[in-house]
C-alpha cells in the first residue's frame, strides 16, 4: 500500500539532490575573483543565471515535501523518523545551496562593483589633475592693489587647499588599488601605476606651494606698507581734527588752551615728515610688485599725503596769530537734552502702542479659547512692560541730571514724570486685567466640578428612592430619570476628561501648585462620578430586569441586537485620524459617549439574561450577543486610548508651539527696537539689554527639537491634511527662528561696533578720512580668542586619541552586531500561532530597525579611523557582515507582512533564505567628494540591471 508513495518520495529526493549537486558544481567553477575585468563580468553573469534557477530548485524541494506528506500519511509509525530525517537533510542541503548561490554571486558582484567604483574615482581624480595642471601653468599676474593681491593669494590658497584635500582621496585611491590588486591581480592597479599617480600629484602640489609662497611674500609686503599708511593717516587725521578743533567759532576751548594745543601740534610735524620718508622707501618694493595702474595710484597717494601735511603746517602757523577769545560751548548740555527728548518720545510711543494693542477694552470673551487668548494677550503686555523697566530707570537717572542744568527745563521734567506715571498706570492695569482673566478662567474650569456636585446629589436621591419599587408604573417613572442622570454623567465626564488633557495650559495660567491641586480635585471628582455612575448602571439594570419580567425574550432581544449593530457601525466610523485638535477632541468625546452607551447596553444585556435561561436557542443568541459586545468593547477601549494619547500629544504640541511663537515674536520686536545704532539712548544700557535678551536664546533653542519631535508625533497621528498643516507650522517656526538668529547676529555686530566706538572715544582716537581703514581682519575676534595654531594642535591631539581607540571601537561594533544578529535569529524562529504572537514579532523587529542608525554610526566611526589603525581585510569583512545583517532584517520585515496568524512565516516557507537579493557595495569615504559625493552615493544606492 505504501510502495507507490515510497517510490515517489525516493524519486523526488534523488531529483532534488542531483539538481543541487549540479548547481554547486557550477558555482565552484565560477567562485573566483582573480583575472581581468571581462572574466569577472563573465563569472558574474554565470552566477546571476544560477541564482535565477532558484525557483526551479524550490519546486523540486516542494515536490519532496508533498511526496513526504503523502508517504507520512500512509506509512507505519516506525518508518516516520527515517522519512523525517531524510526530509530534514533535504531542507538543510537546500538552505546550504541557496546560501552558497547568494554568497557566491554577492561576492563576485561586490568585487566587480568595487572595481567599477575605483575606476570612476580614478577618472575623477585625473580630471581634477588635468584641470589643476591647466590652472597652475600661467605665470603670476601683477595686481592693482592690496585687495586684489589678497584675492589672488586667497585664490592660490584655495587651490593649494584643494590640492591638499585631494591627498586623502589619493591615499584612499592607492589603498583601494592595492586592495584590488590583491583580489584581482590586474596590472592596471599594480605598484607602478600607484607610484605614477603619486608622482603626478606631488608635482602639482609643489607648483601650488611655490605660487602660494610667492603671493604671500607680495601680499605681506603690501600689507606692511598699507599698515604704515593707515597709521600715518590716523596720525594725520588726528592732527587735522586737532587743528579743526582750534579753528572758527565752533571751537569750545578757551583761548590759552587753543594756543597751547596749536603749539603742541606744531611739535608733531617733524615726526610726521620722518614717517612719510620711511613710507616712500617701503613703497619702492610694493610698486615693483604692482601693476602700472597700481604703482601710479601709490605714487599719487604719497603726493597727496605730503601736500596735506604741508597745508596743515601753513594753516596752523596762520591760526596761532589770530586766535582770541571764544565762547564756551553749551553743546554737551543741548545734546543731552535732545537725547532725552527723543528717548522720551520713543518711550511714549511704545506705551501708547502697548495700551492700544494689549489693553484696549474688547467684547466679553464667549468661549474658553477666546478667554485663554485674552489672558495670553494681557500676559504678553505685562511682559513687554516689564522689559521696559531698564528704560524707566534710565529716564529717572537722566531726569536727575537735567534738574541740575542752569537752563529752564521744567516742561521737559514734567513730561518725563508724566511718562513714568503713565508707565506705572499701564503696568498696574495690565496686572489687574491679567488677574481678572485668570480668575474668570478659574471660574470657567470650576463649572464642571460644580455641575458634578449637583449631579451627585441628584444621583444619590435617585438611588435612595429606587431602592425598592412596588409596582410597574413606578418602574416606568424612575427608569427614564435614571437614564437622564446617566446621560448627564456622560456629559460631565467628557468635560472633566477634556480638562485633564489641558495640563500644560493649566500650569502656564495658574502655576504648577494650583494646577496640580485643580487636577487632583478633578481626578477625585472623576473617581466619585465613576462610582455613582456604576451604581446608577446597576440600579438601571435591576429596574430593567424587573421590567423585562413583564416582556418575552424576543421583544427584548431585538432592540439590544439593533443597538449593538448601531454601536459597531458608529465605532467603525470613528476609526480614522482627524485633521486638527478640535476634531480630535470631538472624536474623543464621541468615543467616550459610545463607551457610556456600551455600558448601558451591557446593563440591559445583564437584565435580559434571566429570560434566556432554560431555552438553549435563547441562551445561544445571548452568548453570541455577549461575544460581539466584548469584541466591540475591546476595540472601543483601544480607540479611546489612542485618541486620548493623540489629543494629549496635540495639546502639548499646540501649547509649546504657541509659547515658542509668542516668545520669538516678542524677542524679534525687542531686538528690532535696538537695531538702530544711532538711537539717543545710552549705549551701555542698550548693550546690557541686548545681552540680557540674547542670554535667553540657548534655553529656547533647546526647546526647538522637542517641539519638532512633538510635531512629528502629531503628524503621525493626524490625517494627511492635518499632517501637512503641522508640517507648514513647523516650517514657519523654523523660518521665524532663522530670521530671529539673523537679527541676533546683526545686533551682535552692532554691539561690537558700539563697544569699539566707545573705546575709541574714551582713548581719544579718531577715524581716518580715507577709505584705507583696517578691516575686521586686523581685529581679534572676541568669540574665538584661542589662536589658530592652538586650534590645530588641539585637533591633532584629538585625532591621535581617536586613532588609539580604533581597536576598542572595532570590538564594540562586532559585539553589538553579534548581539543584534542573535536577537534577529530568535525572532525569526518564533512561532506565530495567534495575532498577538504576530504583533509581538512585529514589535521586536521594529525595535531592531530602530537601533540600525546606532550601528551605522559605530560603523562610520570605524571607517573614519580604519585607514590609520585597521587592516583593509578586517573592514571589508565587517562591511560584508553588516550589509548581510541589514538585508536579513529588511527581508524579515517584508516577509512578516505577508504572513497571517497560524501560517508559517515567509522565512519558514523558503527554509531560511536569509539573503535573497544581491548585496551592493558602498564605499564610505567621509569628507571627500571623490568617492563619497552625491553622485557616488546615488550610484551605490541605485539597483544594478542584470548583465545579459
């Protein structure tokens, strides 16, 4: 009876083994990477054809499985272990064959891709070499002035930096050529080719270095000459300003002081003439290295300075004879008064704007959102007024100084006092309005609690009255009242639940302590409501049970079934993401209402159960209804939990986004008010205000990633339209932050100008009158006081320390990869008998995928340190294992989605086919465009077409 299945099984086993043996023999012939590129391509095509035979082998193995199933069904029990052992051997041989096919093809393809990428990188290097050779060939041109020479030097330095930056690429190319030569033995990558490439690069580098050295010498001579010219012009301008200060009626000095000043100036002229002679000697070498037009300009500049010096000497000698009696100037007093008047006008305008925008009477707030918006408006106005406190102190200090002036400045003093009084009045009014809005918000949030207290009293009375009802009319009388009380309870629960979701709003309005007390009170009220609600449900069930005794089972069952169907339809309609926060809150309210209706339905079902006892048909219908109800209740609970999380996340995101937007708007407005550098206010007070405002930036900048993370979470839990709206809000926030940062940089530059100007005024120095003013390159950057060579030394030390850690990084990554791979193998071997098992496997796979960026970061660190401390073979082997792990993880995730509970997973169906697709090679060159640029990454990520 079993002879025919036995023969079929033996025949299918022999066919499968013969097929696998033939495939392995073909693979052994092609499993070699040595030789020219054409031979490697031929072996690649052969292994690709062999991989395409995998479905044929799978069919043969499937025939073995079906023959084994037929034989196992009819064979004696004592023969089954032998059949199962042969079946296991066939499976193991199939898995080994498939793995060999994939690994052989992947290895040959990897070497071929490696070679292709090397050729592309080498071609790009020679294109760069040709371009650089053409660029460095012409001789150095003479330039017009210092700026042009610096541009020329900068261009040469850029070329040299470009040459230096190619050194790492060249080293990498030479290393890859050596690696390829070890693998393929081709003469195009032997040591002679590498030496030629190195020699050509050294020649180009020498040319670039010579050009930079020449241009540095020329620019340094011109810079020294320009520094001497600037110094002489600064002295000359100082002399001009001293002479101008002693001339005309604008001079405020007494006559003896003016004469003494002119005599001191006359003593400085010989030193100026000697300095001018030294300038002319320096100009000889500069003129030789300048263009004809530049030489003419330098000569004219020297003649102009000599003429100015001569005129100053003549003018000083003439003015000494006629200076007599000048009146003492009152300019300082008048200037201070003008500054105070201008600042007072600006301060008054700001107060009027704040009063008009933030304190004008408006219509009474109708909704909670309007009331919150009003509270925020008053809070912003109060904060803006508090920010004006330093200005008020400055006005008070100026008022004290103005009172001591001899002039009659009583109207100005009255104006300053009135402005300060108006400021104090607006400050008090903003505080009162904010406190009133806060009180009204508190009362608004207390309304659900007050309504709950009234409802509790009503519910207690209903429970007391309905303890024992004598007749049927009483049931009909009190049952609708209990249902109405339950409906009111559901409405109150919705209000209290929405209040619990507004934690951030409550904390921002009332503070941490009051908000915690209110939320604790709400939580206690919710617990009390739940107890009373359950008691009412039990009482309603009891009354409905008494009422059902007067009805038959069919009349009572049909409404319950229709209600359950209606609930199922409504729950299914709510299973979808909403666009915005009001939609999510409305959805949560609807879902909570459905929960309350479900509890009511459950009470009615409990009341109907006594009527079904004794009748198997009725009992079966009730059991089916209870099963459907429990499934609906579980689905509804999951929906409510997800909706609550979505509403809570959206509330948090909306609150944080609004707070950050308000702060950015306020900071922008305050920075704009300090933007003008010609304002009349005290410069030092402006600097203090700007620094105090900028000090808040790090804290707010740290909140940006948190807001973006909440935004991404909200986008995942919203509809496509809602996700697009949130994305647009995040984009606007990022643009506002970038604009604020740009404004901050401008203000910082302005502050540095104020500080420089104040330092020059204090030291008595003046600005030159020509365009040859030293630029920022002659100044020390206060943001970076460490010299550049010390930076470079620190970087070298850090690089040496990182090289010493390569062995530790290699060990850490290998250990991490081994642990992750073991976890993946255990997940693949899990059984998925139920939907819960399938969800568990999916969750664990998602956890592994979430840790892939961590492994990629560790691997990139190894690649960055590898050329200095590790061997090429170690990195290549580690790269191959890392690619296999990612491919296996991706395949397991995709095959998991095709499996259903109770069925074998995709990996079990194909007997552990862990690497079904070819592994692509990618070079991890960091920081260089030769092999890590966008084009090479795109080529590495793009799938290759089969070689036909």
